[in-house]
C-alpha cells in the first residue's frame, strides 16, 4: 500500500516516500503536486504513517490538499481518536528536477486542519526534492488556534476509548480492499468507519469502487472552523493518493445521501448516470443517480 506504513521510518525513507507519490497528485489546474506524510498516534502507539497528495476540482474550494489527503487516510485508518505527532510536506512544480530545493509550507487552511489533530509542540517539516529540510511546530505556524478541543469535551485530544491500537492489516482493511465484495460486506465495512462529526453528530462513510477493481473508503472529517472534508472528498483523496486518478464504477453510502458538494467532488471521476447505493441503518439499500 502506498499511503500507509507502520513501523518507524528514517528521514531518508520519508524523503523517498514523498517524492514517489508526486506522480499520483491530480493537479490539472495548478501543475503543482503536493505530497504529505503524517506520523500518527492512537491508544499510545505512534508509528502509524499516512500519506496524501493534492486533488484538484474545477470548483477550487472542493479541492483537497496533500495534507488533507494524509488526514483523510489517518481518520479512516485509525478513527476519530487519531492524533498527528509529526508531519512532512513536499511541493514543487510537476517538472521540478531531482536537485530542486524548493521548500513549500502548509497553507493556512491546512494549518488549521492539522492543528485540529495535533498538539502545539508537534513538528512539521518542509522537505525539498533534494532533501533540504526546514522545520517548524504547529504552535509556531498557527498560534491561538480555534479547534473542537476548546468547546467540546469529546474532541480528539481528550477522547478515550477502550479499543486497542489496530494492527497494520486492520488499518489497511479499513482503507482499501482489492477482492470483489458483496453488498453485505460493503455494509459491514462502512459500519466500522468512524467520522469526525463533533459539530453535526451525523456520521457518514462512503465506499467507492474504481475502474481498477479496488474499493476505497472515506469518512466525513469535520473541522472546528468548518474547513473539513465530506466523505466523498475524503475517499477520492485516499483513492488518488494510492492509485492516481481513476474513474469510479460504484458508490455506496452509509448513511444519508450525498450533498451537492460531495457530488461536485466526484465530478471528475464519476459518470453522470452512475447509481449511488444508499444504506439505511438496517442495511437496506435505496438507489439514486448522480
Ligand atoms: Zn493546504
């Protein structure tokens, strides 16, 4: 799997990983791939690594950034209790040569989203293609941050659950499946995916099948300043980070229906007349067309 690794990585491993994912970014508008890796902790285990690329949309506000792609994978893989404990980001024009020393820093929107999952002393590193690195902390790049922690008792930093830290195989199984699935298997999978839904209290997860046969999951990832991702953005960010841009051939949602912004997020990858299968809480399916 290209977007998830478990077990401590060196700076050289991270550099190679960030560079290797640049080709997967979907950047028809900017031509500027951004790749990100976050090391994450859940239940005291802190050697889960998630990677993401940027995914652009004709409606620019629906686009997701590299850091958001990595957050999408982290939430689907580890659930809403996951915390970012270190981060790395690389960005340069598509044609940048191996000796490029361009350092990109996280944009304001990504700083806000990272801070929702990270303590102030968490280090974020800008990494150039040639390996040059510059480091800062979440507290330095976004002081006085507004997050769910300030007004919700069950927000990520304070959430305690009884479940143990998942194995690498469990994390992979939440993110991605390759073998053909029945409707019941997809429903069971959707029920295991946790959303970050502290504002709405309404979870939503999505499974999409791609034209390469793989299935990818996504979850709603809300953010305190309402800069979050809907489940379709999340799944598409994970799918494109893993495989590059592919057409979607199937869509299953639990629960509710998709918002217009979710449909817009899917517009570059889904056919106009494609059915969406909507599960209710009992697993019963209704069908809508995109
Ligand atoms: Zn950004």
